[in-house]
């Protein structure tokens, strides 16, 4: 597949998904004691307000505190490592330096989460990591899009190689990687398959819509309320 074609598919998939109303954002509930915490890390061109809205509402109804910070710039122009530093700052500001939590990252957000956990010390306080449609081995659709973040998501990038060499810092943390049967943004389609993780596949054909996939949501929900 040519780079121009990959970029066209990438932008087209995002445009189709963006036509779906995000709905009104629900502010996180105030903490009461030591409730379970889930941190959501959004993907490219997204923000925390629309990140995993359906799953978040269900978890909050079960008394789990959900935190989904908006990281900027949303196109990762300055690099995924910079967004990971923002993620660390927002988590520390919200929960202090010791509170434990689980992390769910969508697409690019899974790579941001991994950098935070593996390179910035976040693994020491994380219970579980879940990635959804995350290009752990890069994606061809990142070719042609400007910015450091896009370059870091290219297959074989120095950023991805560094994550591969430091994944042992996750120690024995449970990790699950979800992918869809066909995702026109994540190419090659087996890029979300990560040897370190339990790999799960669900049906889905539009990149952003996989976060609305009911079987996937049920699986995630069951694992997060254990």
C-alpha cells in the first residue's frame, strides 16, 4: 500500500467516526475513600471528554472513579513522550504520587500510556494495563502526516524500539491488548498483537467505533471490576 493511500484511509476513517455525536461529557465523581481508579488515555485528534464515554459511565455507576485527561496537542505534533509527561503531571496532580490505578489506552493513547509506565516510573503504581487498537509495532498510516508523534508511530521507529527494550519494567503487571477484525487505520492489522499481553480480537471496521463495541466493553468492564 502506498503512503498516500494509507494516509487517505487514515484520515477518511477518522472523518467518518467524527460524524458521530460524542454526547455531553460527564464530569468525574468526587472521590470517597479509596475507590478503584481507572485512567483513560485518548487517541489521536481526541480529548478526554469523549474518551470511552460508554464504558466510563458504566464504571462510574459501579462506584469506580474514572479520570480521562485531555492531552495537547491532540495530533501529537510535539511527540508521544511529551504527551506522556503531561499524563504523569495530570495523574500526580489529581491523585498524588502513590495512589494506585488501572490504565486503558486507545490507539495512540496505548503508546503514550506505555511510555508513561515504562519510561517515567508509572508502572510502580499501575495495577493493570489495557490497550485498544494500539499500534504496538507502528502503523503505515502514520506516513505522510507531519509531526514527531506520527514519526514515532512509524514501524521501526526509535520510539517503538525503546518501548520494546524497556517493557520488562512492567514486571508482572497484567496486560491485555484488544484489536478489531479489520481496522483501516492500524496497518498492518497485526500491529496490536503484543507478545507481552493477552491478545483479544473483536469485530469492528471503523477505527474509533471499536471503543463502542459492546462485547469489548463488557470484557473490559468485567476485568476492571474484579
